[in-house]
């Protein structure tokens, strides 16, 4: 199943890669990424990811927030 995640992350080198690695760790395949907004010190990005059927959507949120400074604003199918 595919999900759209809106994630706020620190605007620093490596933050986007760390989020991608964390999502990949739960089996998510990133299908697309859009930078929605960039402000002082942070960026808001929309990730469209596909998750294997044996995984729960909550695993995406749990994985993303393991990255320091990351917040998941929303998740929807």
C-alpha cells in the first residue's frame, strides 16, 4: 500500500538521507519526494512511499521520528 507522509526535518546536510535510511529500514520504498517548504533551519517534505502488505503504517512514523529533529505532520493512504 502507498502512503503520503508530510515530514518536517532539520535543514542540514544528511537529514534527508537519514530519513530515507530510516524508512528503508522498515521496508518502505520511496516513490517520490517533494520539497514543500523551506524555512530557517527546517524543511517540510512530502514523501510518497510504498509499504509491504505485512507492515503497518505506524512503522513509517516510528521509523521517521528516530531521526533527531524529525516530526511527522501527517500520514494518509
